[in-house]
C-alpha cells in the first residue's frame, strides 16, 4: 500500500533491486543446446515451410481452375 508523500516519490516495494540474486554477482552463460535438438528443430522448420508451400500451390491451382471453369461456362 502506498501513502501520499508531500516530498519525493511513494515507494511501495522497499528494498527491491538492492539485493543481488547470486552471491558475488556471478553470471552464468546460457545453457547449451544439444546438436540433435537443433537438427530436430531445423527439420520441423523445413517441414513447416514445405507444408506452407504445398498449401500455397494448391490454393493457387484451385483458384486458377475455378476461374477457368467460370470463364468457360
């Protein structure tokens, strides 16, 4: 709960940000990813791109076929 102050700012969370999370301020490097996981992720991206391309091609051919049918009838 904050209270009205005549001078300065109201601080609702005292002491926050002053305490170091780890002793000595040691920063850890990011976790390494196994090469197999990267390959699986890459394969999934390739599959998704191929699926998008297939759907796009199908939609284009369907639209061309429908417009040709409308034109011929």
